[in-house]
């Protein structure tokens, strides 16, 4: 069978950021609540001359230049995002327009491509769908590009404000990948209709969260991730990962995991819920129960109600305090959190920010390790895919420099941040710190024939 996966990747994040300790003080909050409780030390802020399309184009251009990729090598470009710029035109058309400023008009005219939306899981979906084209032999050229791009924005002074962020991940998909190989059939999905989750009705750019009940969006994440995990556990019985059960559980087959990451606390909670499920029928569970007490009875509660209950949340908090849990979490998930703690929530891109973070920050060799990508999209859909790190991945890893670029961002004052957030900062006053990158020059005014048209240029 053809080996398919991520041959190379590049993660771009804006050049500006907010320090969450300073934001907490400005909001009369304890900095520990923002930085340690929520788990985001800082978050990236897109300046007025940068948007979802320019971030995607910048990530694509830098990746192509780094690996000497020609437009003729690419047969499709897809732009999964939950924060699209137009209700009709796909984001990919603006990206192609920017790239053709560099590579020549018509140089991408042979492409297939579209914009995909399923909240924050769309990037995972496009990774698998694009890879399937290669596995089926339908690809007409060497590569596909998946450009996952999003800006997370919430109201000023809202409880979600410290979980903002922005990033774009360019994934080069191809055969015999040098970075990460998708393991066929090792996939689990959980999908259902959840109207009380995070949503953006009526063209809103700022989301509504938890519209039905306190903690429902959080519980939906845990519930759907568990359902995907159950289906994942079942599916791997038909793969090379499977071993006869003795003391082995599904989680034992995974060396590393990267989760959709709205903020660190949600990732910890999701992993804890999976381990509670995995350890419940193993001998070690009796030791857990002897220390923190029995798991509260479910009764006739469904998953969402149970995960929202005070009793379960208290039990999970006790479980999360156990040394056994923290050692397992730190070894398998810890390195995926380092970059997201500094970038913030990047919606569909967040799982790939975490993937880059694993490759740049993990202290062990990851050659041939099994890595699970765990995506989630509100509404609700969870997707878990097992992958295998390429044996010679280090040649690609050395080109990843996200952590270095994060350290070179400019910190915004709270006043500057609020002016950008409220649309008071002007495009023409923006300086470009990291070049080359594509910049937004202008947007067509409402009521004119050019309404919504976006003009871009490359700052070198």
C-alpha cells in the first residue's frame, strides 16, 4: 500500500502578541487564573494588515520556498477554516491570487481546491481527504497543500478573551512522507448534532459560546472525543497497531498525542477523561479508587449531562492531581502544549500548532513513534487519527523554526491591543516585522462594486 502523509509543514503566527499576565491585571483578574488556570501565557494578535487568507498564503509561500516546490508540483490547495472571509467565494481563491504575484499569473490555474468548514476539525478532515487522493492514485501531480488558517476572536472583557489567538499551518501532503505517515484504517470519528455548542450564526465573526447551559461546550468536547476514541479503539483491530489485550489498552499503543487546543486546561481534561475510561477496567483502577474514591454513578444521565455534573467534574479534578496521570500526560502530551501556550487558540490550526510543538520541543527521538492527532469541531465532531513519525524525520524537523519566530514577536500594550480589536488601528500604520509575508492592503467598501474585494501584496 502507498505510504501517504505530511511530507513537510510550516506554521505561521502573527508578529504581535498580548501578554496574558498584563491582560489579567488590566481586567482586575489574578494573572495566575489566565496563565496557569486557563493555561495560555500569551496569544497572537493579527494586525490590521493580516487576515486568514494572507496568513495561509504566507505559510504556503515560505514552505514552497524552503523546499523548492514549484506550482506545477501541486495538484490541489485546500483552505480549511472556521473563520472564512466570504459566504460565497472560497478563501483559496485569494490565496492563489497572492501566490501568483510571485510565481506568475496562471501558474496555479490547473489546481483543484476549496474551502472547508466544520469548526475546528476541518483541518484534520482535509488532511485525511487529501491523503486519500494519493492512496487512491487519483492525484495528478506530486503534492497537495492543505492550508489550515484561523483567527480566534472574542469580545473584550469576556471570559473567553484570554483564549484568543491566530495561526496558519501549511501541510505538504504526498507519498513516502519525510515527516509523518498516516496509518490506514487507524481512525475514529464521533459526530452528532449539538446546537448548544460554540457557534457563529448569521455571519458573526465573534462566536457565541455555551448558549444552552454552563459547561455544555466543554462537555461536548469531552463527550465527542470519547466517542471518537471508542471508534478509534475498535478500528485499530484491523491495523498493524493492534496487540491482543492483556494489560494493554489503546492508550498504551500511542507514544505521543496532539489535541485540538482551545486552551491547556481543556486538553488536560480531555486526556483525563480518556484515561479514566481506559483505566477503569484495569487492575490499577482499584489503586486509583482507593486514593480518590469511586467514580460517581451515571444513573440515567447521558454523556453531556454526566460530563457537566458537579460530581464528575470533582472526580476528574482529583484524578488530574494523581502523579500517575501527570507523568503519563507530560510524557505523551506535554511537548504539544508549549507553542500553543504562547500563541493561544488558533481553532482549526491548533492541532497542527501542537504537532509542530511536539517536533520542536520533545526531548526524545520520535523516529518511528506512533503519534495520535485528536481533532475536534464544535457542532460537534471529533476525529482521531494514528500516524507514524518517519524514520528520517529529523531532516524536516530541523527546518521548523516556529519557537524562534514566536520569541521575535512584538508585545502589544493593552491599549494597542484594544485599538486593533475594535478596528481603530489603520492598515497603513502597520509595520512588517518578519519578511517576506503577504499583507492586506485594502478592502472594498460596502455599497460599492468592489465591496468585500481584498487587495494583497508581498512585503519582502
